[in-house]
C-alpha cells in the first residue's frame, strides 16, 4: 500500500463506525404503474402518421411546429 490510512477526525475518535444508509426515494417518484401505462403525449412520428390518416398532412410539409394532435382512444 502506497498511502497510509487517514486517522479519524477528533469528533469521530470515540465513536464506532456506522454503516452508510442508502438515500430514500420520495413516494411520488417511484415508478408504480409505468409499464403498460397510457401515454398522453405523442411522439413526432406518431403525430405525422395520425395527421396523414386524417388527411391533414401535406406532402413536403415540415415536421417542425406541428399542430396539437389529440390521440384517438
């Protein structure tokens, strides 16, 4: 070993070493029902496909700045 182990701080000198705990995750951040869940937002290629099916897409039109598109359930 090239380096010596660092001595403990004075405040920690008399205390036994404790095991480090993992951080907890807030309950709203847990992914409970994400698998197979319904999405409310379409990706760009899905929006273009839907507009083509509805006849609202003009060939050569830019896919940037598409109008809002509601998904048919």
